């Protein structure tokens, strides 16, 4: 393994220790897009998995009131789409009812 690969693995490990319940590759992709296209937050589709004892309908209402993003309900999950920055992801991840967050990020259209 090259020194560069070792450093990259260490970088990913540090990120996963900082925000433990979010997919590291999603975080890296969002940060990359924010730096390449700094004028607008990337378009992100989040899949938020909640613990089994959590009512996702209540979370959907709270999410809409706080962030204003469109969302769709699933069983113990919420799918959210919008222009979402790394700061918002970090804020969302602090919810103790969240089991894991994954998703995709693409450049937002202007």
C-alpha cells in the first residue's frame, strides 16, 4: 500500500470518528462539491435510518419544520432531497434517534 493510500485511509478514519453515524464517502463527496462549486450547496439525497422505536412520521414533520426539505417516508427511515451543506449534515447527525445516514450528492443545477 502506498503512503498516499495510507494517508487517505487515515483521513477517512478521522472523519468517521468525528461523525460516526454518517457514511464517510457521502461526507467526502459533499465537501468536494462545496469546494469545487462554492456558490451553491450540492443537491443531496439522504437516506436517514431511525432506530426501530422511533416514529418516522413525527421525524418527518420535525425535519420539514426545521430544514424545509422535501421528504418521503419509509419503514423506520426518511428520504430527504435538497441543497444540503456539510454543516446541515453535521446538525442532522446529532439527532440521537438516527441510526445511520447514507445517500448521494451531485452538483446542484443553477
